[in-house]
């Protein structure tokens, strides 16, 4: 018995997503054991991703969702497991394949547009489709932004909604889907092909060429693409911890509650299962800067004649030339106080840029313990709620 159309929509979409997640788990688990065979890592990434696509196709599920969920599910773990050369290979190979596929699909679109034997024209269907895609795009944006504005601190205004409504472009995916229709099951395939070609050309040419003047005319604020400084990263993390502390004090689950719960689950189970031990570490920009500063200062330390005195760490020898500097540095103060090696602070003496100097100093504030919400069970939360429920107001 065939599946009803409403149920088949969820079966196809959710089934494709489930297939992608299964292959993402297999890919992450496989790359955990490829430390001695780095050369096959890019091959495994492409092979298992394509296997997810083929499996979804054979099961009549959404292959696009399968590949998408496969990439989303395994990105964190695979990127941590494979080597830097493998990541570079996968990145640029994917970009090349994506450009080639996009070129081929648009060439096929252009050829199909001038070959009238592959499509049938219906003016009413074409005009109605153009009107309805614009109308329902705007309706969907308005309804969804209304729901989101109930929870956003900075609501989306009408100008933002107009830009999002006008920016609905249809392209290669829409044309590829209509080409794959089975003519025996969809006798009107030729009409759908012609309508899709018109929709693609209208959205790409008309809307795509006019979206930039529209944004300028409406004076929409554009995003600034810049790499945040270490100071900004530190303040963002500090505010996250302050928010967690406030939520813990008032006993209220805030916006980051479910994200934190997922991060705890990922850290406790998934990362330990899907990452090798050498890759399982905190991957953050702050610590990346910390690592690079240590490496650069270690190289400078070796160039100045330093040597390893023990297997547990480095000991900095006395360097009179550095003590003759007029401005006393943090590193010299640590040496005079008898502290151990602190290679990351030595870079403060050599950096030339003010921003680099700020980043080198700022990351040491992380040594202080930021607030972490204490764990309470459900019984304790319930008892706290009943205790404060009948408390008289001031």
C-alpha cells in the first residue's frame, strides 16, 4: 500500500537526514583510526559521503538531505581527526567539484532553454507560478520573522523582511529536481520543465541583478567581515559565563541551556568516541593564538641559545643583554622571581604590532577560573522552586 502524500514528505526528508547522520557517524569513527594511513583520508571522506547519497537514492529518500546531514554531522570530528594536508585536499577538491557541477548544470539549463522539444509552454502556469512563488516567499518570511521576533533581543524590522523576501533565488537544485521527474508518473513533466526554466531565469537575472541596488536604496546595514580580536573573544566568553551564573542563581533556563546540554553530551560521549585522544582538545581561537605564540617564542628561545635542562619543561638561562633593556618586561620579572618557563609571555618583548601585543597579554586573563554553573538534579531544582514559589514579594 503506497504511503499517503503528507506522510511520504516526512518519510523522505527525515529518512534522508537519518541516512546522512548514520554515514557521518561511520566516517567520523573511521577517520579516528587513520593516523598511520593519512593518504587515504581524503578518499574516505569522498567515498562515504557519496555512499550516503547512493544509499538514500536506492531507498527513494532525499539524497540531498543525506549528503547535507552527513557533512554537518561529521565536520567537527573528521576535521579534528584528519591531518592538515588532508583537510586542505578535501577543501579545495570540494570547491573544484562544486564549481564543475554548477557549470555543468547551468550549461544543461541553457541548452534545455533553447531546445523546445524538451519542454511545453503554458502561459497561465508560468505566470501563476511566478506570482505564487513571490507571494508565498513573502508570506513565509513574515510569519517566521514574527515568531522569531518574540524571542529576539533585536527584532527583524520590515526592511530586513523585504530583503529576505526579495532574495529568494532558484537555481541549479530546482532545475536538477525537475529534470529527474519520471515522465511515466508525471505526464506533465514538460510543462514543469518549462516553468522551472522561466523561474530560474527570472530569479537569477531579474532578482539577482536588482538585489544590490535595492539594498543600497533601502540603506540596509551590511555585515563587516573582520576577524575578531582576542579581546573580543575573551569578552564574549566572559559574558557567556556571566549569563550561565545568572541563570544558575535564579534557577531559570536561558537561551543557551539546550546548547550547553548538547555540548556537555558531546564532550562526555561523542567526542571521546569519535575523536582520537590527540585530537580531543579545546579548539578555540584563543587557544590557537596561545599555541602559535608558544611555538614562535620557542623558536626564538632556541635561536637565542636556549636548551632543555629536564624532560618536564624548559628552563630559561640568564640573559644579561635582555636585562639591560630600559623597560622591564613581564618575562624578566618572572625570571627574577624564580618562576619557571613561560614562553608565551616572552613574545611580548618582540612583537611590533599593538594588536599583537594586546592579544599576547590578554589571553593570560583566561588563567583565572571563570564561573561554571554547578550541577543540580531535578529533585533539587523542584525543591528550590517550591521553596521560592510562596515567598512574599517585597
